[in-house]
C-alpha cells in the first residue's frame, strides 16, 4: 500500500519533475508496482506539463501491456482499484521515503556483489563498474533553480533592513547606521581597553539596541556573568556601581526598562553547537559572544583553523536564525598602546575570523605613562566594512565607571 501511495504522489507533475532521476528509478519498486511505475514514467514523458489522474495512468498502462493474460489483467485491475482509493503521501515524507528505498535497493546490489567478491565467484571489477554506470543517471538531479527576486522594490526593502538596530554612538552611527539580522560583527581590543563596556553601551546604553526593542542574549565565558551584568546596569542607569548602591531605587527604575530584553548566561566550556542550540530556542535579535574565541574547539593544535571554523559557524547562525552575532575577541600584543589598528593584529587568526565578518571594529587607545590617569579617548577602527564600505578611524570617549561610550 505504501508503494501505491508513492505512485499516487508521483502523479503530481511538479513533484514528479523534482524527483525523476533522483533516487527514483522504477527498480526501487516491487515487481508488480514496477510495471505501473514504468507506465507512469512513459505517460509523464509523453504528456508534458500536466498532472495525471489514476484513470490516465490506467489507460497508458493498458496500452503498454495489451498482451497480458486475463488473470494478470485482473490482478492489475485490483491494484488500480487500490490506487484509486489510497491517499497520496505528503511530499516531504514521500521524498524521504523514495530516498530510503533507493538507498536500500542500491545497498542490496552492492552487498550482493561484495558477497560474490568475498566468495571468489566474481574476480573482476567490471560488475562494479557496470553497477555505477547503471545508476549514475539516478544520481543526476533534474535541477530547477528558483532564482531570487531582484526587483527594485525588493532590493530597496532589503537595504533598509541592513540597519534595523541603530548604533547609539553618534560618531559611529554617522559612518555605519546600524546592524541587522544575518550580520557577524567582530569586535577586537587589548585587555583593559573597554570591550565589555563597548557591548554593554551598545545594548543597554541610552537608545541602545535593547531600548530599541531588540531581544539580546549575552553569553559570557571570560568574566563571571554578574560582572558583565553589572556593566549593563551601569550603562542603562548611567550610574557608577557606587551610585547604584547609594540610589538603588533610581538604578532599578532605569535598568528595569531594558532588563527583560537582555539575558545573560555563564557559558564557560561551551562550544558553538551549544550556542546554536541556545539561539534556535530563544530566537534573539542580538547575540553577544564574550569571548567568541573561547567557543571554538580547543582540541586542535591549529588555533587558526579552529577559530575560522567557529567564525563560519557563527556567521551561519546569524544568517540561519536572522540575528546579529557580535563576536568579542582579543588583539595581539602588537596592538598595545596604539590608536591605529588593522586586521593583522587579531589574535589567533589573522585571516580566518576576519574573512567571515561583515563589520570589524577594533578598539584602540594610546599608551599611558606610568602614574598618569586613564585616558578616556578610544579609537574605533573600522578595519572591515561590508555594510556600506567605509573604513577608517572614529574617535569617541569611554566613561569606564559607567560603561558608556559617547561621541
């Protein structure tokens, strides 16, 4: 009955065209149903662009098998009566079923041939070559490409979505308005430069992504999540932690406006597969990986390869789940005390991670002499920018005690 249901599904011209020659030869069906499938193939070839009914198939079958005995014809009449009443299988299930039937059939042929080799009854590889020759057409797809819509309105609408979430640092927003789902943003800096404050400011600071309504998740595997969350409280309240403790009610009021839009999770020891599972479940708009490098597989000795693989995975997550992934990363010692930074200063992978990024922001600061106060000036080097092409250095200010970047 299952084979007849598959034949019923194949009467649909669109489904048939998408699966003819792709793991659907008549050989995968049992003997009696195979003759019906052969008639179906002939009918589809003879009468293009139409769906077939069971009556159509029955007429073609009788024409192709006019010499059948009365008993045989009676047996096939019964099969066609069953075919008439059977329900077709849903296309997705039919596709998987056809694929499995084909694999089983070819597997049986290969196994039988292997048995002959093992037992010495077959000493030539010619039967194996013939087997491959017989089935190679069945693996050749009848490709039909549904080309993407390139109309003016579609392209314009898509470009408007390129900056769905606006940057709240005015000097940066003047150069890159914002980000959107599908983007991988790489942010790099030396230790004690303000990496965590940077994403806290972008998400939780005044008019940041969380204030704009973005659902944000922050996955922390370097600092304890409580320390990262404290930066977000400071950024959202525009208060130092000392001020927060002294005026808890005001801090709570300001932080509460974005708290439900930002979630934190200590992610120490987790990998990119876990990140994808979290994103699939939570469906966020913004994902912060702090630090992105530590989600890479550390079992390999080639850090550049593993970091590149992790970056590719991060980019695929961004595209597949329509979210913006912000990957925080360290810069090498070459970037210490410098305002002008470049891609080659990325720690661990000079090219692999950079190749996947849509936007790369490298945060620099000048070297401070011993005993001098911390210079609040920060330099945002847009080392790569596929969003609008601008590359250059943007000057801004960091209020480290409040985790706020400003123009």
